[in-house]
């Protein structure tokens, strides 16, 4: 009686490896796009959390709190490029700049190097009532952005924060 071996033949193994290789080559680009999109959403959520934090601190302290772009985590950069980081501080004189006895409440680091966060304003100030000093719009996108993979963060004068998916510029 002749017994057949229970293993794979070389041809079956090569065929299986080829099929797996083709499937992976189709799945990996899609998976990278998913990872990039999740990183973008994470960066968006980090910034929106900072805005909400500044607003809630203004309400809690019954005093103006300003969020501004910062390069060193200790002073305002007076720049509309927010990718370098940002800080929140108690703005006792409500002038939008960190000066005198005002202190930093919290600092956030720069965004990932391949993300750009820009705005039409160099600071956002929340009054003790939670309203914003002016409307502001922020754009968040990845370097080499394609399609509808950018985010627009809008702050109304009432202090409401909205995020929308927008096309890359």
C-alpha cells in the first residue's frame, strides 16, 4: 500500500505565495491612505480639543483666555502658521498677546512634520462668556494632499467650533 505525503507541492506553494503577494500589493496602498487619514483626524481632534480647552478655561476663570501660535511653548509667535505649536494663556488685558503677569496655562507641541495648520488669524481669544473675539478659519492638510483629505476648522463669534472635510487646495 502506497501512502501519499500530506504536505504541499512546490507548485502549490509558489501559487499560494503569488496570490498572497498580489493581494498585499492591492491592499497596502489603501491601508496607507487609511493610516494617513487617521493621523489627519487625530491632528484635527488635538487642535479642536485645545480650542475647547481654552474656551472652557475662559468660562471657568471668568476671564479672557487666548490661544495663539507658538514656536517655543512660552510665547506667542504672532504668526498664522500654527504647525509649530500653540499655547493657551490667561489674557487679563484681552489684547491677544502674552505680556506682563500673564502666564501660560497649557502648551501644545508642533503638529507632525508632514501636516500644515494655518489660519487667517494669529490668535483666538475667548471672553469670560465663552464667545470668541472674532471668527477664525483654520486649514489642516497633509503635505502632498490629494482629493478630499483636508480639514477646515471654523470658529464662529459665538465660540462654536465646526470641522468639515474639504478638498485639498
